[in-house]
C-alpha cells in the first residue's frame, strides 16, 4: 500500500538474472550526482525487472536505470564518458549528445504508482 514500483523493461534480448540498477533523484541540483535512493532488480525471462520502493514520499522524482551487463556494480563508460551499457530515464527521455535534465525526466510518484522505464540497445 505505501509503495511505488519501477518496472524496467528491455526492448532487446537480455539474459535473465542480469542486474538492473536504478537511481532515484529528488531535486534538480542533485540529479545524476547524488541519488536519494538506489535499488536494483533482476531481469526475468521476459526482460522485465520490478523494483519496489517502500516509504517513498509523494512528490516529483526522476529515475535513471542501467543494465549492468558485466555485473561490476557500476555504469561502464567509454573514453568520452558515453555509457557502454544500456541506460534509460523516466518519461522515456532519450538524450542525444547531452545529459538529460531533471525537469524533463521527473514524474509524480504517489503510493501505488508504477513508473515504466524502457532500456533500449
């Protein structure tokens, strides 16, 4: 009852059991720097991971997720800082050549909310 769920799905064939790492941000000045909450889930056979958040106060939050393909617990990046692993944001934001902003990725969350995030290859 007092929980929200993030449903992280893939649009590609991903191995079941792979970790999806999810960060939740509660303000513009901390976005992509200091997460309010971090959780993880595992992909099931259909490429879906459900992550429950208990006690998340109603409000605006931005979600960022990535598929930890090599299971090292961190988002791997190339020489220019571009992620090498699939990354996704709430609101379906797909940034091109820049980092997304808090305002474009934030969603209103209340108990019972389901936030859907889609990882694309």
